[in-house]
């Protein structure tokens, strides 16, 4: 996919990157793993009398939110490298959930960069 990386000063660089669309089964697996982790924490804090009144209900309901959020993450970025528009040094973007307006900071010159 072709895109532009624009710095906070207005300079831009054209780049190419790839993204991976997760299947329904992968999304379901990620959602269930998030639910299991959250409910596991709720069960682990159950024998702690002073704080279990807060942690058990919180992690129980947070598990639903977390699994819903994980299920709706449909696209992930495949890691890629590109030259910074300001300093021309290589910037590496790690694998992460794809958002239409992704922003990050160049580790070399500390300018804000936006993927458009």
C-alpha cells in the first residue's frame, strides 16, 4: 500500500507498507485470549479479602470490553522501515494494529511523524 509520511514541519516522504487482514477465527482467538487473561486475574485476586471487592468485578467486566476491542481489530501492520523526512535516517515501525491516521516519533531527530 502506498502512503505518505509527513513530519510536524511539513516535509513528507512517500513509502510503501503492507498490512495483514485477520481472519474471523484469528480475531475470535485473540478475543477469547483477552477474556481468559482478564477473568484469570479476577480469579487470582479472589482470595485477597481487602481488595477483591474492587478487582473481581472490575476485571470481570473489563474482560468483556477487552475481548470486544480485540475482536474488532481487523488489520495489523507488517513491520517496515522508511527514511525520516527530516533527518533521512531509517525509522522502523513495529507490528501493531492499523489505524488510518497512525502517528509516531522519529527516534533520531524527535520530530512527530504521521502516516497518511
